């Protein structure tokens, strides 16, 4: 597979779950244990480069022919945890959303209808054999969904300016990193508390629906998992000064707490800061 080494990541953020080895049955558990000891494990950038390289042939390959055997690895209080890429599954799921993201002519030029149809048929056949399959990674382009920030706290925020001093794989490559990491038990607790407050204060809507969906997804994983919210390629959209001052998780938490105490003005101020911060990202999406 060709390597697109000069590409910087597209403007996407990621929500990942790292599960402990105990969550995986054999022989998969043994595979990940051996994999974690490899010194040449691919980075976040490598995952992206491989997927982009598949779009270069004619016709393009929208979904890998075989499922990836790679994963991201993390340590949670001495427990080895892995986040399988599952690139093929995620590709199939993303393909279903493209019609809402791209105009018809653009979609046809990028991925012809015959290619999309074949991929859809392959996914349907695969799903009948794997009805409980779910990805360990969720992706959002040109934004971080507000409901993701409910899962984390400002104290868990990690920002590396790209000096290579951090312990993340991007930091090791010299790229900026802005992420949050939290134990699964904390993420689930925050989802439950947030939903109670939002339902008491607001009508049903996208924020509540999104939080319900994320909460159900988290329930699929081992309770000792690690949850990671990663700004991914968005660090290349926002200037360094804005990244340094970006405390969106704190703003979301402040807004929810204001709603809980009936402080509508305080909730409005927190929401206003979020809107202003992310407006520049949305404007650049429109420009592209």
C-alpha cells in the first residue's frame, strides 16, 4: 500500500475507548498482548495515511478488503489497554453518512455509485455474521461534538504544543496534541448526571439525543476501560494561542452546572463562549 507521508491529518476529532486485555477473548487477547510489545507500532497519523492511500487507485477503495490488525495502546494505572482500529467496520459506517455530508455530484466524483453499492452489499453480508459489532473509535469532522465534552473534565486536559516532550504518538512526531483521558467509570457517571440536568432543564433535542447515544455506546465496553477525547486534526485548524486557551470541557461543565442551579444567564454565557470558539472552525469548513 502506498504511503502518503506528506499529508497532514484531515480536520477530524476522535472519541476512543481503550479496553483492558481481559475484555478480549482468546486468541484475540494473545494477539493484542504480543502487539503491544512491538516497538514499531503505527501512530495516529499512520492510520489516516493508510486510509487516504486507498482513495488513490481507480476505482477507489472505500473500505479495506481486510480488517485491520492494528490498535492504539495505552496504560491505565498499570493495566495495558488497547483500542482496535477496526478500520473496515468504521469505513462501512462512515460510507453510510457520506450522502448527508457531500452534494450528489461531489459524492459521485469521489466514490462512484457502483463502488458505494458494492461496499454496502459487503457490509450487509458481514453484519449478518457479526450483529453485535461496534467500533472502538468514533470520528467527527470539523468539530468536537458538545456531548463528547460531557464525558471529561478540565483537570484531565492534556495539551502538548508539538515539542516532542509529551508521551503521545503525535507529540513524539512533533505534532501538537490536545486530548482528554478519563476512566470509563467517570465518563459514565458524567453522562448520567448530565442527562438528568439537561432533561430537567431543556426539551428533547440534538444535545440530549447525542448524549444518550454516546452513553449507550460506552455501556458496550469493559468498566475498567479508558476513554479518550482527541482533537486530532483540529489542532491544525486552531492557532496555538486558541488551543492553549481552549477549555471547552470546563465551559460545558459550567453550563450544565448553571442549568442544574437554575442560572439561565450563566448557562448562556458558557454556551456563548463555546459558540464563539468553534465558529472559526465552522467558517473554515464552509470555505472548503
